[in-house]
C-alpha cells in the first residue's frame, strides 16, 4: 500500500513538459499533476534538492505555463 502524505491530490496526466535543471534542458512526460506539485517520468539522473523550471501547455498550445519548483524526490526504476 502506498504511503500518500500529499496535502493535495494528483490527477493522472500525459503532458509533454520541457524542463531545465542543473544537468541540462530536457523534454519528458508529466505523469501526474495537482495543486501541490507534479511528477515527471524520466530515466535521467537529476539531483534531489535542486531547482527546476518546467514549461507545459494544459489546454491551449498557444499558451505555455512556466512553473518554478524544487525536486523533492527521485524514484529509481
């Protein structure tokens, strides 16, 4: 059983996001998203604790959302 300590629920998604971290700029899939954060599916090794800037479109491809945050967890496949 999963230990879910999130304040805000996440919704499953399949959104292509372009993100920038210390290791570079990449495109990967946002697999879930909610008011408190999001999860990106990637095989890249990124350091926990570093800043991230991610761009994606939800409804209108003419308008991109830009979100700044911090990497708080990395799950290894």
